[in-house]
């Protein structure tokens, strides 16, 4: 079964200023978050352009949101594993 991304499915509201939260215990390192971030902001699927960095720590993946993250929350919407949420 495939996973299809339709970027028009989600209309972001920027400037929420709540912060984004990543849960390593749910993350499988699929990089969908990076692909949707770079595709929506830069027009190409490239993890190196994404505003979320992922790094493997043993069997876990830790994420950090960069200064350029505008908290559009697309990555949270499209993460297939519910590993990203907006802050409260
Ligand atoms: S946060 Fe979600 S979309 Fe990003 S690598 Fe982890 S599981 Fe995949
Ligand atoms: S919330 Fe930040 S990391 Fe996530 S898609 Fe938007 S800009 Fe990219």
C-alpha cells in the first residue's frame, strides 16, 4: 500500500508561534516531513533544504526544527506516524 501526498490537502496558517514538537518514540525516520517541507517551501523534494533536521541516534531518530521553520505544521499534518505535533 502506498502513501500519497497531496500538498493542496493542507492549508497552513503561519505565525502561530507555538513551536513544533517531535516524538522520537513514534518516528521511524521515513523523512516524509523533510520532503513535504522542502517541496512546499522550495519546490523540490530535498531533505537538505527542509526546515526540520533528522539525525539517527542508535535506533531512534531525533529531530530539530531550524530557525527558518515558520511553524506551518505541514510536516505534522503529513507525518504518517503522528510523530510531529504543534506546541500548546
Ligand atoms: S517525523 Fe514523521 S514524517 Fe518525519 S521521519 Fe519521523 S515518522 Fe517520518
Ligand atoms: S512546520 Fe517547519 S519543519 Fe514543518 S513543514 Fe513547516 S516549515 Fe517545515
